[in-house]
C-alpha cells in the first residue's frame, strides 16, 4: 500500500513539475505550445474562410469549450488522472506478476523504421478509438457521458475538447492492453498524438473541407458535422461517422453517412434544450439519478 501511495504522491509532484516545465521551456516536443499553435492556426482559418459565414467568430459555447481544453488536457491530469493511471499500471503489472509474467509484449516492432512504428501505432490506436466511440453511442450509461460532447450547438475547432473526463478513462483503459502488447519502444508517439489533435481540430472547425478522395481516408468537417446531427436517419439510429482521425473505418464497416454538405443542419440531440450549459452542471449530469 505504501508503494501505491508513493506513486500517487510522485505523480502529483511529477506532473506539476512537468506542466511548469512545458510552459516555461518551449521546445519542438512541447505539447503545450504545439496545442496552442495548432489551435491558433485553425481558429485563424475559421475567421478568414468560415463555412457558416453567419456564425459568430466567438460562437455559442466557445468559452466553455476553451475551459474544457484547459481542464481535460492539463487540470484533469494534475487533479488525479496522472496519479490514477500510474497506480492502474502498477496494479496491472503486480497482477501479472502473480502469474510470473513480467512483460506482455507480444509483437516486437522496434526493428522497424521509426516511420513504420509511428504508422502502425497510429492505425491501431485509431481503430480502437473508433470502436470505443461506437460504444459511447450504443451503451446507455456511456452515452450519458458522451452527451456532453454532443451538447455543442455551433461547431468550431474547440468543440473537440468538450467531453466528460470519464471518456478519457474509458478510452485509455480500453487502449492500454492492446497497445502495451506491441513493443513500439519509441518516444515519438508525440507526433502521432499531435497529428490526431490537428485533424480533430479540423473535423470540428467551421471550415468547408472534404479533402476530395482523401475524405474516404481522413475524417473531415463535412463528414463530422453529420456525426453531430440532431436528426438521425433510421438506418443509423445509434449514430454514424464514428471516425476520430480516419474515416476509412466508417466506409469499411458501413457506418458512413454524408447525404449532402450538412452546412446548416441542426446539431445536438433530442432533449438538449434542458441539458446543463455550464461546466459543473455538465460534469455532474451523468451521475444524476434523474437521467
């Protein structure tokens, strides 16, 4: 028990030092400034070439989403996620140790070129996320948490970050074992993550982009707007277009749906008129016995 308490303590102090270092020491692998830079880039594109020209630059929910950026990517880890995940990894390794297992790597890929390792990690992680995203729509208790993301009423790049912190726990927990079984042996996963963040920005942005034939591979604003549609077609009653970065999964598994541009469709979900519009209310919403 003392070992786990030390992990928790070290996680809090370690992440705080990391966060301070991120802000005070800009560098090429600095997550804080890459996130800031990509956000400013896509926001500038929204201002210069907006798809929905009548939509305000600071759209409805913009500042709420801006707070979600800070909370989900920085404060949540500081408050407890970093400690919780480190303890979870330690408990999992201790559990394996009961059976004499010290390494669950099943596939060694560290002999591959770095680009191949990155590509493999990216594709596997995205496919897992696509499946988790479908679960968020099909499993009632998970949908309660995911409704927060679908409470967005006007799309913009920062809408990507409006999600309940429990989603992070679900995604990372399901991803952990499959990715841990593949011996990537590289630290450059930063590149994969920032690329996914950039595409996620673009998917939610007020931009009229579909990427032509590349739209069958990469998710895009014209496709993702339909994922947020309030009115769902009968053949997709649990939703459609579940891809996060890649759209190819939706085309392969028949969950793609882009009948037209979707520029002015109503987004949200039925009953969102009574949904909380503040951060505290949204975080508490899934835990309410009334829902």
